């Protein structure tokens, strides 16, 4: 399993499970407990944004800040769709 992850760190649990012929629960346990890996999310962001994109991003950030003030546990309810495994020491 370590070789599968080293070959492509962007693989999700499902893809790793298919590659090594194990169920997802076992793969998660091995990745966390035996290989000492954790999931990290990353997204590429364009370096140059148009004025419209900058304004939209600003509006969204202000909206999220306002929601966080009103809902302190907001981030506990966020689910992401990208998985990357990295070594956690």
C-alpha cells in the first residue's frame, strides 16, 4: 500500500482499496495507524484573477466570515471531495 501511495499521492481511499484489493475501512485504518498518514486537501488557485473574480472572491470571504461569527462550528460540517495523503509526524 505504501508503494501505491508513493506512486500517486492524489489517490483517494476508494482507488487505493481497489488497487490493493481491500475494503475502504481497512485501507483507512492502515493509512492512519500503520503508515502514519493523514488526508490533506489542496486546490490550485489561479495566480492572476480578473476584477470580477477578485470581487466575487471578496464577497464569498466576507460571507463566510459572517457565517463563522454566527455559526462557530461551521467548519465541522464542511466536506471536501479531493483527497491527498501525506505523512503526519
